[in-house]
């Protein structure tokens, strides 16, 4: 006689959201301490004398900044995602869908990210030129100031012309955020919202809104929102987190490599975000993006049926 062990029903979505929140709070504190201790061990007590290095103002300690950013990614995003799967009694690769990726679908995702780049570039330029009403002028000034400070930190992190610097930045800014953020936002939040709301579109866009908001870059909100939604639909259709991690990495790696190329060739970094494409180029980008999404949905739906 054979006995089958019944599959335990998952906890209520609200409890899952609580687990994610508590996990993020505890994780970010623990890993911030771990990261800072590692930095002290490498750079010494000079880090305590001044905190300018934490904003990227002092390039001597940019390595410490990269260590802290990596620790933050792990504690704030990866820890709660893993904690949720543990509380549900499943391993992360089972809980989030981490099967071996299909090479054809990876190629499709690759084309999707390439073709959507001009369109997202246009959205980014439009977003950067947005202005709030005069009544909110002080708020806009504060937002612009935060944006400028963030740009200084980003330039410091991505500084470097060598291939070694490129490799390190691809890891710190490209790979680590792609893994950690996709596991929490698509694997954790989107998956939980879908169980709670039952509407995939609401779950996807709500997760994308949180994904964009938490980066605190107000004049980059909309391109990151659309990126989050793109990742969300990819995850919803494929049921495999590897495809969204791959897409996220491609997006980050493009920005990292572009900054490295500009520095290596002594080009002005403020020109890196300019696209200079004719209007029909954006139209073609939009059409190709929609078409590739349609193909991806069609292929993944057929695979589910088969």
C-alpha cells in the first residue's frame, strides 16, 4: 500500500506579506552590520571619521560603498524572499520556479530587451523633463536634489575604465540586483499579490509600482515602472524566475557597459542617457516590443498546454 503526503496549503497572502516585511527589516539590519564590519576590516577606522564615502564623494572608499550596496541587496531583498519559501516549507527553486531555462525563450527575452531599449529611453527622457505644478515647486526642487545626489553616487560606483572595473560593476550593479530584486518583487510580492487579488494585471502593475518607488528616483519612475511590468508579465507567462533575472541583468548590464564605454573613450557621461533616435525609431521599438511579448505569451501558453 502506498501513502501520499498531502501538499500543505500555503499561508494566507497577508501573512506572506508580513513575513516579507519582517524578513526585509531584520535582513537589512543584519547585513548592514555585516557589510560595515567587512568594510572596517578592509579600510580601517577611517570610515568612521567621515561619512562622505557613503555618498560616493570620496572615491578612495568606493569599494566600501559597493560592499554595503551588495549587503543591502542581500539583506533587504534576498533574505525575505528566502525566508518566505522556508516558512512555506519549500526550497526557493521549487517555490519561485527555477527550472532550467529554455534557450529559445532566453533568446526571445534577449530580443525583447534589445527592441524595447529605444522605447524605454524615450520614456526616460520624457520622465526626466516632467515638471510639477508651481504649487509643488519646492517638492520638485527637493526631488531634483535627491536625483542629483543619487547621480553622484551612481557615477562613483560605476567609475573605472579597466576591464576589471567593468567585471566588478557587472557583478555589483548587474547580477546581484537582478537576482535579489527579482526574487522579492516578482517571486515574492507579485506572486503573493496574485493570490490575494486574483487579477494578474493588478498584481503585476502593483508590484511594478512598488519596485519603481523603492528606488527613490522620482525622475526615473516611469521607465522603471514599465520595466517592472515587463518583468512581471515575463514571470507570469513563463512561471520561471530565471527569465526575469536574465532580462533584469541585461537591462542593468547595458547601463553599466555604456557608462564604462563612455569613460574608456573619454566621452561626457551626461550624454550617456541621450538616445537621438527619430520618432519612427521609437514607433518601431514599440511595435517590436508588443509583437515579441505576444510571441512570448503564445509560446509559453502552448508549452503549458503540451
